[in-house]
C-alpha cells in the first residue's frame, strides 16, 4: 500500500481500486490529533484505516509530538497500541 502525506492539507491518504482512504489531522503545540478517518465502503475490512493511522502516528512520534485521537477510530487504535503513548526513542 502506498501511503502519501499531504503536509499542506494535513492528511495521509492512499488510493486503492480508484477509491481514496484518508486520515485528517491537526497539530497543536506539542500535540498531534487525528480528527477524521475515512475509508470507503468497498475498502472496509482490509486494515487500511489501521495502516493510515499508524503512518500518521509514526510521523508524529518522529517529531516527538504527543498523540491524541479525537476520531473514535484513532482513539480506539491508541488503546490497542498503548506503546505508542510513550515517547519514541
């Protein structure tokens, strides 16, 4: 899966079978917050949302930002991956 980061639009996306899936984020001082996750119905259940969220949080951790998930999917992802809540070394 090819995941693209669009800095100016504050999103990560991927295009699969002509459908675009994405996560949108905002950065506040010291914090990276995923505010929306969108995966079109034909792509659901393939782990695409998880891959996008992971890519976004990996980006944030590389910049030593605290992670937050306003989006319910991103918040649930963080609960399943508590190791991401500790600072990256």
